[in-house]
């Protein structure tokens, strides 16, 4: 997780990038995103370069010049500008620089979806795939397996979902597979969902229940959670009969467990003690 001085640098970088890409076409933004994701992959694989570009003892312009020398004619001018801006910033660690470049690559795709009015659709597609992964843990293992070549895992992903999601959602998922820094595709999707929700000024509540909730129940739950947390909360539901009854609600790192299965487990533990 990016913290400290790196968090401030990332915030500055994001604001500058969003201003810079507003005049680009959707095709150019997509190309920019792919080039930045490739730069993130390069820095992940090259520790000496990663450290050199994030070295706080080196003047910012010297770091930018080094990046220009190494990447010239390999990426476009827009990508080069983003990389130069990135390495001029101060980072708590070289990995924070890499993570930030990869986050910017995803941010550009989300920005593009927001501009096209399709951000909600992409959020739905990511959430549905998240549900598939939760129901099929072996699939998650295959997509995360470092023993398998990255291209093979990307091909598996495309076979599974390429005809079922928008091109933007597909690129976001491919970034998650190709990244050497993500903690697995499930964690990457979770972060993407939070980012998509934040762009719409709300948070996501992942709700698990034994039976499907009605539209009225979802609306009421969203209203109650929004009032309690004092921010807009959208509800994403999943059915899991094993919970037996009640609800499991996750909002970021917060968990509200009111399921029957958990209450029964607590009762059994109390009796056993």
C-alpha cells in the first residue's frame, strides 16, 4: 500500500495526468495506458533501474533524463511525459514508483470509461467476474500461478471473459494478470472496484446472504449503510447458502457479520469453553 510521501506524490501525479489526458482521444488514452503498464513491467523486472529512477539522492532532472535516455523511441511522447513527471516526484521506496505507474495506467482506462459514460457498466462486469472467482477458487489459482507464463494466463483470461466484458474491462483485467506487483487478481479487482466507486463519489458494500435480496431490500440496505457511514454506499450482492441466514457486509476493510452461521459458531465455541 502506498503511504507517506509517496501518497502525496501519487495524488499530485494523478491530478497532472488527468489534466494532460483530457485532450487525448480514446484511442490515444488506451495506447498511453498500455505503454505505462509496460513501463511498470520493465521496472518490476529491472531492480537497478527501479532504484536509480527513485533514488532521492539524485536530482529530479537527472532521473528524468535517465528515463528519457532509456525509453526514447520505445514509448510515445505522452507516456514519456508521464514517466518523466513520475520520476521527478519523491517516493518512499522504488516499489512505490512502480505501483504508482501501474495505478496511473489503470486510472487512464477508468477516466476513459467515465468520459464515455460506461464506468458503471465496467464496475458491474468486474463485480460479476469477482463473484466467478469466489465461486471457482481453482480458477483464481490458475490465473495467479507464477508457474505459468504470463501470456498463457492472459490467454486463459481471454478465453473466459473476452466476449462477456467491454474492451476496457478486459484491459484492466489483463493489467492485473501481467503485473508483477499485484497480490493476485482478486485483490486487483477489489482495488479497481473501489477506484471505480470513488470516481462516482461512493463506496461499495459487498453483501453476502443465504437467499437473493429483493430490489427493495437492496435499496433499503443501501440507504441505511449510507446514513450510517455518512457517504453514498452502493450494494453488490452475492448468494451463499452456507451463511444460512442474515448478512455479511464488507465495506473496504470493515466487516459487519450478522450471519446465522457465524452466530452458531460463536455459540458452539461458548458452550465448548
